C-alpha cells in the first residue's frame, strides 16, 4: 500500500498552511485525513506493508500522525515533483523489498465511506491484477454532474471480479464544463477518476519505463548508492495520470459506488459531514466551541480552546485557525486562493 | 475632573470581557477609550486634578492605561454600585481636598469630537457653575431620531455663557420609541443626555443629601476612618440620573453640537470611524491585518498578530479577539448580549 501524502494545498487556508497541508487536518472527523486514510487500511494489510510518501519537511508530522508506521516505510521526498516520481519511487522501493508485490496507491486526503466497500474494491482490483498484470484504477460512479473531477470513459468489459465489473479505459477526460458533465452522467460509462490505483510493481515500472524512461534511469542511481537528495531534483515533474496512465494501453477501471469525495474546498464540508441540530456543519477540535444563534447552513471550523459565535448569518464559511480568521459565503470558498495569493506578497507569516 | 471608568459592558464581546470592559478597548482609535477620554482633558486641567473611579479589579489596568495619573487620584470601588455612589464618592473626595472645587463628571467610554469644542463647553459650564451654583448637564443637539439615547427636555432660558445657551430642564426622558424620537427632533428643545455633568462639590453633595441621604451618611463613615470596603456594599445602588438629577430642581442644560457618540455596540463603529478604501470600517491593533476581497460595509476588529480575511461579504461585523470570533450582520450587533448570556451558562472561560 502506498499513501501519497505530499500535498501542499492552500484551499483550506487558514487551517491549511505551508507547514500543515490538508492531509494533516481533521477535515473529515476527529483525526487527520492522513490518519483516517491509514485507518481505512486496517484489516487489509499490516502497518509493515504501508509506505507513506511525503515531503521531507512534513516527515515529522507524518510520524506524529502515524506512530505505528515503521520508520523505514516513510519515503521523504526532498522536494515536490508531482505524482509520477512519487509513484515511481514507491514502486521501485516495494520492488526492492519484494519483486512480486502488488500495491494500491491512495491519496492521503480523500473521504471514502463505507470502509468495507472500499476494502472490497481494493481486494477485487488486487485479485484482478494477480490474474491479469494490468494497471487498475477505481472509477467512482458519478452521482451528479461534477465539474471539479476528472473522468474516465470506460471501454470494453473484461468480465467481473468479486461481482465488480472490470472494464477497459477509452480515455481520461479533464475536468469538464457543466454541460459535458451532464452528458457524461446521462450517457453513462463515465466515472470520476479517484486517483486510486492498484497494480504490480512490475506493471507500473514497465509502463513508466515505456512512457517516462528518465524516471526509471533516475531511480536506478539510487541502487548505485546515490542519495535521493541528488536524484530527486532531476526527475521529471509530472502527474502519473498524464505521464503514464493516459498513454498506457493496459489500463482498466473498476466502477465503484461508495461515497467518495476529494474535499476540494471548505464548500465540500457539507458533503462529508452531517449537519448539526442548527443545520450548520461544524469541525471543531477538542476544546473548541460553536455558538450559532439564528444561523444556519454555515461551515464552522475552529481549532483549540476557542469559541466561534455566529448571529443571524446563513451559508457562510467561518474558519478560525491559528493567527487567521476567514469569512466567506460557501459558494465563494474557492476564492480562498486569492487571499493566499495576496498573503504571499504582503503577509507570508500568515501562510 | 472625574472620569467614571467602572463599566462592565458586554456589548463589545468578544473584545470586551469581564476582565477588560469597553473603556480599555481601542474602539475609537489606537489607544483605549479611557486614554482618549483622559487625553481630551489635556490643557484643560493637569493630571493632578483628574480623579478616575473604577472597579477595584480594574485598577491595575487603569494604572497601565494612564501612567501619568497620580496614585491617590484613582478611586477603586470594591464593587459596582451604579453611578450615584461613584459620583458621590468622587464629590466627597474632591470636597475633602478642596471644598470649593468645581468638577466635571465624564464617562470613560464615549467618543467626542472635536476636542476644542468639548473643552469650550466644559469651560462654559464651569463658568456658569461659578456664577450660579446649580447642576449643569451637557445636552447634545440630536442629528437623527436616536432611540438608543435618553433625552433631556429643555425649559426656560437662563441666558448664555460664552455664546452657549444655559437652559432649565423640564424633564429627563427615557430612551424613546422611534415615533417619539422623531417628534423630539421635529419639535426641538430635546437633547441627548450625554451623561456629562459640571457642578461644585457642594451643589451635588447637597442634592444627594436631599434625595439619597443614605449615600451621604455612608460616605461620612469614611471620614470616621471606616474602610471603603465595608462602606461601599451598603450604599444604595442607583444611577445618578434617576436618583438625583431627575428629582433636583436646580438642573440646567447647555446645548452642545459637537459630535458625540456613546458607541453602544459594534454597529456604532461606522459612526466614529472613517471607512477605508474598500468601504470597510477597521479597528486593528498593531500587527493585525485585514484582507477584504470583494467585501464592503463590514466592521472588522482584530487584535494582535492576526489576519482577518473576508471574501464576498457585506455589512458584517467580524471580530477576532483573544480566544473568540464573532460574525454577525451589523444590524444584529445588539444580539451579542444573547451570546454572552449563553456563555455565562456553558462557556464562562470565554467571557
């Protein structure tokens, strides 16, 4: 199992900061998204068989989040180089330990429920990968015409595994406009690309060798004793999707129908949290308190021994984290990036 | 000069707290309202002739706000007993030091501008008090039909002092409904009761003797050597207005037309602050920052090294102070008291 925990998102500012991106936040519950992702694997594989790839400057936070993770299972990237080097390094490392191992690659900052359904699909994909050594992705059945997700258009059926279809992949589709997303939904056969992959080290390394040979050549220098610090900066910085999966001929998709959400902004919290009795969505750390008077539909986030008091407001995002406070309507949550841009120039101490 | 600084207001929660009421906040500028009130007397009287009456538990804060105040000029009330005991104690103390002194009594938490006009009216009232030993109040010419202020209905004219009318007082009027306030404005002869008084110690002590003799009897025990701690709890707890002024026959009012505001809630900030270039009203302590994107008409208050980020909101009050954040529309600012009530029950650590 490979958990990719190197993200540096700013869409959850001010809770997410340079030093503490989304995967370390308790966005979806009481513990960090990374810890929830790890917990989601319980019973599937032991901690000894989970690798976490993260940024070197976040390594200590990963250790604190996941005290049960063996030290040698933490791969610290000297710098962010997008997901292709991350996936390749993890596959290279797993192959070094066990050349025949299968692996699942999982983002650290998604919400997936229920756990049982998730584990069932990972097991099915693994079984399929044992039978046919291809590159498997999980495609989430769309429940609405999402414009914030990439899609996978499925092709021919290759049969079923444990009751789940195994389909070919016609193509990967970038985040569509609403009209196209509606067509996808109506037409069927289009799935959200959840960024969850299952494959053998051999299969993914072979595909990388074909499509991004520089990656494999770079990683070979590790075997020759070179340090990751000198190798990594020279690896091509690309997403695994566009660098490999969109080009490979042996990609398959397993449609899954559990609840999946990449929680892309504060506005997504109502999708992954039940409303409280006042119809607000609260994410409060231990000791934090919300007092909502005549207020509803608000996303309220507070950390530490703090109180948020709302009077007569609706559908606002109100976040109190560290030295910053954010107030915006839910539908403007994506504009948090504009604040982050402003602060880069004239308030880096708040990032 | 007597500055009454014993208030315990909660209408500026979360900036105002039990331990730090409004007079200690920089509501109207860079320094506390108390310090501004003190500064407003500069050139009128030396610091040696300013008494500050405050609650014992706020005495240290007063000393920090007003380092120039002589130690013996701070009267610390063992408990709040409303304004009549406060005024009586101050008059008693001034009479003890100088039996013939005049005094002005000023609340510590009002905004008055310009200073020159204020000083001119205090001097005029003092001159009038020297000529005729009555109880003088300043009545602010209303500029709109305010329902949040008490009014003074003026009576016969007693001539002028330094170009300012000296009028008799027909009656004091409680905060009126809008319709009556409109009548007052139309009819003329009604003034806002600013709670600013000028009189000789003799005149006010005589009036108290007549209308609240228990106060004078209590204060006499101080002269017999009894401690304020044992005297004060037994003094009648009443406002000076209703206990004495509304009953006394020798009250006069000087109409004044400077800008006066008791800054009764967060909603009053736009009345005492100029808008910034984004049309927001900001009160930020040193190191605090506001980033307003596509937001206007907001009252933004922050203390310390903090940033408030607003996106796409209008006419909100957003306050970040200590361990609490408040968000409400400007027109709901008076409902802060409901939050304070809730916290008394289930969050006293936030008060």
